C-alpha cells in the first residue's frame, strides 16, 4: 500500500510596492545562480530558494505531480499581497526536462524573495516558512553590481554537422516508412565558462539582443525563447506556436524575399499545421472557445523569420498553468507528429540526452496563473558531456542544443544550416 504524501511546507509571502530604480532587474538576483524571467525591462527575478521541488533523474519518485504539489503548497500558504499584479504574491520558477526519461531533473523553485516590474510599478515579495520570524519587506533588497566580463569556449558536441545530416536522413527514412509525419531533431555544442562567472552577464546579453523574447534563467538553464508554450491569466489561456524557419536576408530585398518564401513554403506550412493542431488538441479538454488564425503570420527576429500562430481560449476547468504545461508538452513544434512516435524516433536517433532543452520553462503563482515558454536558444550551465573540460576545476561545463523539424522533402544540409542559424543567439551571447 502506498503511503500518503507528506504535508506541504507552509509558507508566508508578503508583497509590497517599491521603487527599484532603473529598468534592470538582474542586479537583484544572484550572480552564480540567477533566477529570471524578463522582457524589455519587465518581469520577475528571484533570490536563493526557500523550497525546491525536483522530479525525475535519480530523485525518488513522488506521488504528486508538480501541479498537485504546487496546489497543496499554495492552499496552505499565508499570502499578503498589496500589489496584485502578475508575478506578485507566492511565486515559483520552473525548468522541466524535454523527455520524462531524461537523466536530468525537472525543478520547481520557490525563491526567498522576488523583485518584479510591470509598466511603471515595481515590487518586492519576501517568501519564508510560516514558522520563521516574520520579515516583511520593509525595504528593497540591495542590488549587486555585475562582475567582470568573461569568455566562453564552445565547440562541436557528440553530433557533428556531418553526423546531424546523417541523423536527418535516418529521420526521413522513418517518415518514409510511415512511422511519423514530422520529427524534430537536435544537435549539440559543448564547452566551458570560467568558474565564478557572473551568469547575469549572459542573461543581460540575451535580453539586450533579443528584447521581444522572454529571457530566462532557472537552475543554470539560460536562454531567450521566442515561443510561448502557454500563458494563463484570470481564466484565459494563450499560446504562440512557432514552426517553420528561414534565415534573415542580407539586405532589404533579400530579407523580403526570404519572408515571402517562408510564407509560401509547402514544407514549412505543413510543419506549422502539425504544431498548431497539437496545441489545439491538447487545450481542448481544458478550454472552450479556443481559436487560432487560419493562416500563420511571419514573426521577425533579429536573425531569422518564423511562421507563427497565436492561440487563445477560456479555461473551462480550474486547470493551472502547470496543468496546461503537462497537457501541452511536448508539442509537435519541438517533438513531432504523432508525438509518441516522434519521441521514440528521437530517442533512437539522437545520441545524447537533451536535458531541459526544448522543455517548459517559466513561472507560476498561487492562483495557478503563469507564463511558460519552450526552452530554446539556450545553454545549460554545469552539465552536459563537455568531455574536454571535465578535468579542470577552474572551468564549468556548458551544453547548448538547436533543432529543426524534419518532414517529407526536408533536405539534410538545409536542416543543418537551420540549426546553425538557431545557435547564433546563444553562441554570440557567450562570446
């Protein structure tokens, strides 16, 4: 007989409005282990964890999902929130693995404090165990200046560019055999950064270069994602689906031609439809009046064009953002179609564990509202093969991934070049 889950920890969260000064929240988070979810100066950052929930890897199995565990924690929390904006009150940051079979853990981290900003309002939340001495936020935490710039080293990983083209051919063979209609394959880069590096520098570089994406940092996973997995706010649910990609042109004419070619590419439009359908099907049990445009639009980023479709609906149940994350992930945009078959092909062909690359990353509050993206254009600090750097104690290993959607008619060299374009944001930021 299974034992009942232990009672949830009891927390107190106190939120007050403060003038945090400037528009950079990153000085309020830790240099070596930043917690951040920011865009154009808005968002939230966090301090050291008061609670960390882990699932998967070598951790003992839990009888509760993240959504169930979070509901229990929120239900027993004492919340004093005078601001009432998204990201205030009791908040947790999360980073989950792409594959439930991953050797890496998924984490949900409740920080001891949160500093946030929306529009012209800013706040601080203090979070502590209910039996701890009460410490309401009478003042904002002091910002910490950035450490020095630092160099990174990156090079080919387990799957070289040539090996990736071979993997694409293997995926095409599986598609031709009727195993799946679409498979998203990734390749890797490995390297190192200096021990003691101020990781906020990397977050800041990504936020500056890609201001229209959500820039995130959770448990060493740092990136800038253009793809919103799901947002839940006040009973509404929204998502942005990206699938279909082309590099930006070298001049205005070339750029316009690239965008037009993407809009009319049968291969990319098929890939995009699979991704949109997977999101609509996953949301259907939880939302009503779910709508999506009939045709995608082209989303402009500094280095590429994406086909994009926005999806919206009204929640029909009391599902939280974490419930919807579990229902949606993995989407066809990062796995393939049908999802189970595509996952089997990925496990068979990719010679590495993706870890949290292409997994959900974001935050959730006590109401179940939250914002979650797909962890793209990212690097995981402190993990990965990084074989050449393992013996050196003054180096921290890092691993980055980028992928492309393979469908019938995909060209192996073109797909490899697409991954090269997708690596640019994180490679440039690390450099």
